[in-house]
């Protein structure tokens, strides 16, 4: 819980919401890191998230609706260099040139708003960021990613993977990088009236398309994330459906065009990574919603898949009014164990966490392989009807199915964005966790370093920015 009374907690949460929904400035800055870091801790942290919400009187009051801003935080030898730039998407450039809102967004529709080719949203490219094939790719949910220069953050173009995709392809903002193979794996969902299809693809570092397959879906699922193991791609299809006619023809925002059917069970979809074909479709033995996944791996002819699960979608908790996470619910960890050869669900069990956790972080070396630990941000669900924000990071022990340790920030100091794990050169040396943080009183932001395997030790090093750095969604790390 917060280390103060509920009234103070509510005021701090409300102040955080008001601060987050501003229009940020771009910055170039450098300074010294305070504290003691191991000499091997160096590299570049990339972050992406919404950072501008108002255009000539129109306020986009949903956290997913802001224009994407990419941050580059490079550190070595006790020094850090910071740079932030807005992604020069079609939406950003056109609306800035005309000094007004033009395009509909995820949760904001307005009279006369426009869609791309009358079909999909113009992406703000504000969800995730991935260095790949000498490019920095900024992903949103609605279109192809935008390519940036990884040093200057200058925007190049909308990236279509050497012509593999048409311009209106909608790719997920959660590609998975298979580091041993150097493959980028991703998917997109296309809605065509009563038909819905999922396209799975992989490409190599030359951006050559290696695998592509299409699967017809029985319902117009809205899918945010997925998992990969060595041989499979796994999707938890939660019963959140998109009414494409309400969106494309009736002028609804994409969020208002969704419907949640809580009594229907999710479906687990398995796709072969070798050829992109469907292997199995399995009905889950539980109800619930999965926004973000954790990891999947294969063992003894079994596929084990771990996801974060909630009772229902929580996109409605991303509004500026009455405040972010005003009535946020708890999340839990769901483990599925099934046999890929015949699609039989062998077991499913859940670990209740008693709080809200999200933005999980897994060491890059462990993607698609057995892993003992992951890290994630958390917040209390109490008091209700009160704005909140992330105030802690936990390390979860998958083998013990329990939280191993926790760092809780001081009152008024919140955590943001997916943490990043930096592995030490030798396993016995552990690792370092990097977190974005901000203070609602001073309106300054910080980057803090924690001992990944002893979070209770507290902040071991950090850097204070003399300005507000908007909370990002997702991050990536590139070693020097």
C-alpha cells in the first residue's frame, strides 16, 4: 500500500494523471549518474509512449491516444545522454501543419474525423520501440511501424519490411525477437465484415520474409500480444470483439466499437513457426482477459505458456477523467500446459497476486525458453474511485509461484514503463534493472537503477532530469 493515508494517495494519483496528459517538449540533455554501478552497466535504453494530447482545443483524453515520443537514454562511464523526439507519423505531421486534430484515434472520435483510406486509424506510433536491422522501429497498434535513426531519432519512413506488406497493414505493437535466430516475429489482424484473419510472419535481419501464414478466426478478436517458443506461436484469444462496421461506418472510436463478453471462455491458438499454419485451437477452462503475455517454452513434449490475466479489459482505466486507474482491478498469472501434437489442454492454474501488475519484463536471453524470474510494475487497487499509478516493481519467482522481492517508491514518486533487465557478464554477478520514474511534486523525472535480485536494497544509482519525461509504455535495450 501507499506509505501515507488514502486522501494523500488520491491527491497524488490525481496530480499524476493531470501531469501525464500534457503536451511534452523534446529535449537533448546530458549529465552524471549518481551512485555506484558495476563497470559493465552500459548501453542504450529506448522508450516509447504517448506525449501530446491536445490539438487546437480537442483533448484526446485517453492514454493510448497521445502522439508517440521516443526516448534515447545512453549511459556509460558514469555519464548519461538523453534525447527525446516525436515520431513524425502522418498523423503528427498533418495535424501539426494544420494546427488542429484531423484523425480519429483509439478512444477519441469527433465530427469530421478521418480514417486512413476509410478503413483504419493513422497510428501515433506510441506503444513500443525495437532496434532491428540498423533501424529503430516505433510500433503502434493500427499500422506498420515507423523507422527512426537509432542515434538522432530522426524519422525515416513508414517501414514495410522491404515491400512485404501494403501500407494499410495493421501489425501488433508487440513483436518478439528470437535472438538466437535473429528473427523478428509478429502478427496482424484484418477485419473484413464477417471475416477476420490473423497473419503471422517472421523476418530475418535482412528484412526478408521467412515465414508467413494466414489463419481464419471465428470471431473479430481484438488481440494485443502473443507468445513464441522454439517451434510455436501462441495466442490467447480473449472474448473482446471489434465491431468493424460501427468503427468504419458509424464513426465510433475503436474502443467504443469493442464489446466484451465475460461469460465466454478464451481460445488458445497455436501456430507453427516453421510454416505459419494453424496447429491447434483449444478452448480455455477459464474466463478472463489477457492484455500482456509473459513467456512460453517447450519441455518434454509439452508447451507451457504464462500470461497476465484480469477479470475484464481495463482500457477504460486509461482515461484522464476521472483519472488513471481510478477503479483498477487485480491481475493474476495464468499458466497453461498443453500438448501441441493433439492440442490437448493438460492443465491450467492461476496465481492470485492481490494487486494490479502490468508491463512485465523478461530477460531477452530467456524469450521462448525456461526462465525462473521476471519483473513487473504494480500498484494497489485500493482505495476505489481514486486515481492511482504504478508505485512498485516486483520480482516474481515462476518456480515458487510467488513474489520474491519488491521495491516500493516513496510517496509522490511513481514508476513508469516496462522495466529493462541488464544481465551481468557472469550469471553469478546477477543483473541490474532500469526503471523510468517521475515525481509529481517537483514535476521532474528520473531513471533509477536497482539490483535486480535484491529489489529491497533500494535505488543503487540514478539520474535526475531537470524536466518532466512523460511515462512511456514499452522499452528495449541495446548493449554497447
